[in-house]
């Protein structure tokens, strides 16, 4: 392997196991935690790096994000030629499918209600619901959304999908673009958000859009907190138009102690845990991509290269 230097700059991440894994996967590469004044690196492995890191490393050929969402990276001032590469699944899509199917089925089968009854020693019975009356709309049909849509379809729910450009997936009724949004929402009762956070999608789940869902709608947000206008969601739940929500992501994380989502009886909160970065899978994926680049492959052939103009 040619001499290559990799800077590791990941906030809130224990570096040692990552360094050991990257060194083992890329023998001969110099892999070090970035510190101010460090020598210039060829590549970087990052999570929420400070602006100072980018400013001090103008010669980076590519920056590998150890997550799927790059909204925080794109808020930094980046040199014009710097390419960003995000995780492409790396074990996240199966976790998302588990999380969303769990939240959907918990709501549809009223397991939350049974749990509350059982806690009071009550042997209760609820009338079975019609699956056909719970069409599920998945916003974002990328790496994660496509897997989720297909997992949901396996449980025989009607499934709609919405993307920027047309996408065809077996068992999924496709809608696309701004012109397709209202029809997609009107055809859906349970809404699953798996969009990237971009200027086009910020605040997209608001009073207008959420009120277009079928009555008794339910929101599962596993993308980013800034997609949702919190007060609009709460107002629609409190008015009865929406039955509730399962939320994994929030505008401010950790969710502030005084936020009404914590205590709301119809809102289920989880601490941004729907799809965790898996270290072994992520290291293997990043190392493979670096090897391909070092072998002379053009970066645009790699999966997960970010289109900064598009925002994801
Ligand atoms: N909660 C967690 O733990 C967690 C973990 C990982 C990721 N995430 C979030 O999940 C997001 C999705 O990840 P991914 O890997 O599936 O991303 P992806 O492969 O880039 O897919 C994004 C999808 O969204 C669609 N889209 C983008 N902008 C749109 C717009 N303006 N209108 C309609 N559709 C639009 C894209 O349409 P096209 O198909 O036409 O391009 C694509 O289908 C990430 O950005 C991240 O925020 C959350």
C-alpha cells in the first residue's frame, strides 16, 4: 500500500478501537487521532468534526463520515474540492427495519394499550384492526427507506413511498417530487420519515403536511428532528387527527427535560438509537473504499459519495 495518512476526528467516540480496526484493515497506513497542528492527512474519518479540523486540513482528498446523514457536515465551511463519503448501510438498514416494524406493529396491534392494562392486572380484549386501513407511507426511498418499505410490505400493510426522483420497488406504490407529496400523504395513515435533512426537507412535517394524512394518522420519525415542527405535531395529536407518534430524533439532543414529548401519553421517545453505527461493518466499508481510491478508482464510482449541491 502506498504511504497514506488518515486523520481520525470523531466527537463523542472512543478512538482506540477505531484506530486499531482501521490500522488492521489498512496495513501500512498511518492512522492517528487529529490534534491541532497535526501533519496534513490524505483522508479523514469523521463524526461532527470542528471547523478548525477542516480549516487545518485543506489537502484532504476525501472525508468519510461514520454515519449516514451528512447534514451537520454540510453546515461546515468546506473547501470546494473536498468530497464527502457517508456510510452506505453498513448494518444500519436492518436496524431501521426492526425499529420501524416494531413501532408500527406496536401501534397497529395496540401492544402499548395491552402493556398498560397488564400493568394494572387487567385481562383486556381489543377488536382486531383492518390492515388495509393502515397504509404506511415511507418518505425517502434510499438505502434505509427502501429496506424499511420492503420490510413493512412483508407484513401485508399497503405501502406508499415518496422520493425526489421516481423509484420503483416491488410492493410499494411510488410517488415522487413536490408535485407528488399531497397525493402520497392522502394515501397514507402511518408516516415513516427517512429523508435526509436538506434545505428542501427541513420542517417538512408540519401542520399542513401532517393534517393531510388519513384520520387517526401516526408518525414514526427516524430521520432528523428538524424535519418536524414540534408544536404542529403536538397540536394535531391533541386535536385527535393524529393518534400519536414514535420519535427517535429531536431538534435538540438529548431531548431537553422540559420538552412536552417526554411526558405525552401518545408520544413514544427513544434516544436516537434506531440505527446505530456498527464499528466493525463501518471500518470494513471505509477501508474497502480507501483501498479502491488508492488503486486509482474514481471517487464517483464509490457508493455513498455525497452530492453537496443536492444536500445528501
Ligand atoms: N435515527 C438514526 O439513528 C439514523 C441513522 C441513520 C440515518 N438516519 C437518517 O436517515 C436518512 C436517510 O438515510 P439513507 O442512507 O437512506 O439516505 P439516502 O440513501 O441518501 O436516501 C435518501 C432518500 O430521500 C429522498 N429525498 C431526498 N430529498 C428529497 C426531497 N426533497 N423530496 C423527496 N425525497 C427526497 C431521496 O430521493 P432519491 O431516491 O430520488 O434520491 C432518497 O430516496 C439520513 O440522511 C439520516 O438523516 C437516521
